[in-house]
């Protein structure tokens, strides 16, 4: 049941599947006799103003104590070990303080949703500044909440409702059930003094989501954050919105479809990335997420125009399987893959990969990026 929440997407999960498989249609030309050794590699990257060791990072995912009792703190500890940047969800089940303490130099971005109550939102912003977050990501693709059919089918609730279905699921997952039963119940921790149970906060959040939030509200948010650091717009799926984001004052554009959890058949993010890069130009920070399951996907994202790539489920699977050790393992595998691919491609750095990308990347003609399938209706002659 909890696994379905982690793994699932919207409706029939076509957007989710396509976001994952779109990477398969991008081929790469390896280099030979390039003379680059292991010690020559340098994958350091600046993400939302912070220097990190890796060009990918663990991104904002809600309610991580649902997956493992150590939740966001386990994720932060593993990210610290790998010198990996971290964005924390506003729907965190660990406190801001605990997460920042676990990874003081890298858990620097806070993701926000578009809440109705500006006073409350401002309180969250003030707390975030106090605790030491230096950047924000405004998630803009969630103000209408997607239809998660898998959650309906599995009877997922927050917190558990102890229905017959849930009890059977719990018996089938004894390690998770033991972990769940033997630790402090989780609650959402971003709202000041929010020591109320998750269930009532979920209702509260549903009531707080503001579907009519618009560019003016976004301007307000940016001005409230002031010169604390960059604000990214997360959930962009078109070049036009990316340009508008930059004009509005966002310092980074985050291409995302919320992991295929919102609009069914939303475009695969890797397919829309080149359009976004082309339209904002080379100097705006562009972040990509969606469907990244292996390090090679990270490399493809960088080659196609991202400055950094965010991963969600790829580390959450590790968290659910083994807490800190699981996230550590996931990050080990991802970074090993990234180093290997970069070595085989003959690229020492992300900048070198970007410069060589036009010669390295081949796009299967059936892939949307090749332009055969991805045409706006207005451009199709009927
Ligand atoms: C998410 N995502 C998400 N995004 C966000 O801005 N705030 C949030 O609280 C959450 N919560 C969340 C929970 C879970 C279980 C998942 C899987 C995802 C979306 C997330 O930040 C990111 O955009 C996607 O996860 C990227 O896709 P992949 O890497 O999971 O395929």
C-alpha cells in the first residue's frame, strides 16, 4: 500500500512509464583513446548556489518516514556521505532542524507548495531562513491534485486506517510493519508547532492548496524570500513557461511532471528539456527530474541541457528497502554509473560533456525529441 504511493503515478500511469522509457531512445557515441583516467574526473557542480560533488541530487519527496522510520534524516545522512545536494519537501515528516543537522552543507533547498494562507506560508519561509535553507523550489504542478488510481485500489491512507486490506498488506511486509510499530508515529513537520497527527494536516493541506495561484503570487513569494538565495520554479513543461518564469524573477527553471503523478500523458520531461534550454538560453540554471532510474539517465539529462538532475524514486526505493544504508546504496550505484558513463564518453567534467554533447548524443527517430512525434497540434497540417 505504501509502496503503491511511492511507486505509482496518475491514472493508468502512462506519463510515468513514458518518462522512464523515453531515456531508452537516446543513444550515445563513446569515445576511444581519450586518455582520461579515473583521477581526472571532476563532477563537481553548483546547484541552486551550492557547490556539490555530484551533478545529481535527492529531491523533495513527501512523507519519507512512511517508507522508513528514519525518513528524511536517513536520506540527508546518505546524501552528506556522497557530497550530494538535497531538496526537502514542505511535506517533510522530519523537522527542518533534524534534516539540516544531518546534512548542514547540502540540505539547503526547501520545496514549497502554493498555499492559500500567505501568513502561514510566510511563517514557513521565516523558519526556513532561520534554520539555514538558502534556496526555494516552488512546486507549481500540484495545485490541482492528480488522480492516483493505484492509491485508491490499494486503499492507501495517511495515517493507516487499519482496514482489513491494510492489515493483510502489513502482514505481508513484516519488516516494514515492525519498523512502523516500534517507532514514534509520523506527522508533518513544516508547519510551526504542527504536532498534530498527519491525518488532520492532510485535510489542512488539501484545504490550503490554491489552484488559482498565479504568476503574481509567484512574484510575491520571490520577493518574500528576498536575497536569501535563488528560487526555482518546479514543474515546468514548456519553453514558454520557462521564459515567463525567468521574466518573473525565478533564478532556476525545474523541468518536471511531478514524476508522472499529476497529468496523465504529460510530456516526458527529457523530451521537453531541449526546448526549455533553447528558449531560456545558456545562462539560466535548468534542473531536470522525472524517470531517472540509472546514472546513464543523469548523463543524458546533462547532455541535453540540464545543469543538474534530480532523482526521486531512485533513492526512495533504497530508503524503503534499508533506510540510510538503502539510500547510500542507491547513491553509490547512481554515481558509479555516472562516473563510468562519463569516462567512457571521454568527458572529465559536466562542462566538457555539454560542449561535446552535439557529437555524442543520437536520438532514435521514433523518439519525441527527434521531432517525429512531438509536435504541437497547431503545427500539424491536418
Ligand atoms: C514526489 N514528488 C514531490 N514533489 C514535490 O515538489 N513535493 C513533494 O512533496 C513531493 N512528494 C513526492 C512523493 C513521492 C513518493 C514521489 C515519488 C514524488 C515529486 C518529486 O519531487 C519529483 O518531481 C519526482 O519524484 C521525479 O520523478 P522520479 O525521479 O521519481 O521518477
